């Protein structure tokens, strides 16, 4: 036998912990990534270069007047610009304790060229002179020569290329972009994780609102396997039970109204006859024979009304929660033999052909003798009352596999298939005209079915017009002897 795979449910507390851990790791990763990215961009954008990598070309500008001379002189250095003929265009140098005689533009120019600087062959040159680091470069595009120098002791020298954004503005913008990036990423992440929390809650709210509006046929469907799923299933179960109770209430109300209507209808005819003939007797001087005739009609209608009231009382009593069967262990075979014997005269009077197959051995069953007698008698009396003379009637008891079946069968007028589904309902009769001569109340089969079911049994009917009726009563025995 294939085992059913049990679905493992995920607790919300574990899901929350998982999301908190993921959020922390995501935040940490974003912080590291954005910090690295900002510094990388700053390094590329502002060209942050350590001293060993500084060349004169770093300071090139399209307009040599825009070269950041202050950056160089602030480091106790100098910056000279020449044309290709050696003419000095710019002379910028540190002014405090600066040996201008030794480091003047002409002298520096000659030192650089002497060391191998050449506009075409060697346009970039780095050399050391005295305690200064000197760097020369040729700007081919703008056709000028730039020579810078700064003390060798300034090994921590950094420089930047001027940009449209200064570093402070860049830092503010980088911070804003980082915040926006965090917001966007966490918004996406929150939307992704919302399907575990917000989506189920919204589905539960929507379903609960439908239930509150009276739509109990609606169902909450959740794909998650956690407490939300349990809550949804509980609400569905609640809606299902409310729907069932509502249906039963409506059915009960319909049955109550129908019962009142049927009782009123069935009592109306006999009571009308009784009142009519009684008034006639009081108001008229009639002969003894006519009086006897009318008194007989009054008596028959009184009996019919009384039977209806008695049957209605019995049916209501059986349907009451306070009603309990008086059970006693009984040999069902002997019980049926005694019951059948009491109806032999009535069967003979109507010239029925009868056959009874009752086992000789004892079959013990816990029954309420009085109530079960009433239930089975209703079936036998109906067979006698509604069938023609010469009808065949058989009563059989079958016992097999701890199940007892009592079968009452005739070959009489039968019941239309259209009536089989409602034949056990109160006040249902095949005779739609409710012929008063039949004497039936329409409660007999309802009483029979109720009594059988209170014995934990069942009753079924197989029938068709002119093919008779076959009632099958079934009981499950706890033990037998």
C-alpha cells in the first residue's frame, strides 16, 4: 500500500526568523557593495593617485591657466608652463623659504632637457633634483610643456583632477543614491516576501467578508502550508457547518409549514363533514334511518380526524429529542411470527395469497417491541388496504454476515417511480386527490422510517406501477444465537 506523503508545515515564527536573517544579510551585503562602489567611482572620477603615480600629465587642462596650481604650491612645490620654444607662460611656486635661484624656470627647463626630456621622443619625464621630485610633461593637444616639482619628503602627496562636482557634493549625491538604492531593493524584497504574509491575510479577509455577507458556498484557498492555511481551513469548516445548519433550518421550516398546511387540509374535510351533518341533524326533523346514516358518516369522519391527530402525535413524539426507545433483547423471528399471525384474518378476508419465510433458529436483536410492531404493521396494513383481492404477499427474513434483512413484498398496484424519492416524507400519498375513502393520513411510512432509523436500521423501497412494492428493512446485529 502506497504511503501518503505528509506535507510538512512551515511555522510562521521560523519564516519570520528566516526573513530577518535574510534582511540582515541583504543589508550588510548592500552596505559593503555600495561602499566599495562609491569609493571605486570616487577613485576613478577624481583620479585619486598616490605620489609614486603622479605625472605632469595628470594636471593637464585644455586651458593651461585652469591647471590647479594651488594644489601643487600648497605642497611646497612649483609649477612652470612653457611653450615649445622654452618661453615661460606660467610661473607658480611656493613663496616661503623657497630657493627660487636654484629652482627658477630657466634652470629647471635646462635640467629637464639635459636629463633626456623631449617633446616627441620622451614627452613624460620624472627625475630627482636636490631634495625635490621633478616631473615634466608635454601636452600635444594644446602644445605646451608643464614641469612640476615637490619635496621628496611629501611622499603622502595626493592630488585630484578638477571636476564639475567637487568631492563634497559628490559625497552627498552618493549618500542620496545609496539611500534610494536601499529603498528600492528593500521595496522589491518586501513585495517578494509579502506573498508569505500580506497575500494570505488579504485572502483570509476577503473570504471572511464573503462569509459575513452570507456567501457560505465560497471557500478560502491558500497554497501556503502554515498557520494561515490552518486558519483558512477552520473558516471553511465553519462556513460549511453554518451552510449545513442554514439548509437544515430552511428544510425544517419548510417541513413545518408543509406540516401545518397538510394537517389543516386533512382535518378540514372530516371536520367540515362532522359540522355539516351535525347542523343538518339539529336543524331538521328526519327519520330514524336517515339519522343513523348521517350519524355513521359523522362517526367515520370523527374516526378519521382522530386517527390523523393520533398519528401526528406519534410522529411528533418520535421526532422529539426526549423520545427514547424501550429496547429489550428479542428473538426477531418469534416476534415476526406473532405479528404476522395477527394479520392472517385480514389477509384471508381479502383473499390474499401469502407466503412467509421465517427462520426457525433464534436471531436476537435489541428492539422496542411496541414501536417496531407499529412500523412493520404500517407496511402490512398498507398492502392490505391499497391492493386488490388476490394480491400475493410475502414476508422473508434473511440473515447473513451479521446483517439481518426483513423483506415485505407484494405484486399489487405499486408506486410510480416519480414518487419514490418522497414517499417516506410526512403527508405524502400516491393518491394526489387525497381520497377520503382511503382513510390514510400520509404519516404511516414516515413513522415507519423514523422508527427503523431509531433502531439504527434502514428501509428501502423498490417499486413500479402495477409491479408491486418491495420494502427492505436492514439491521446490523451485535450478536446472534
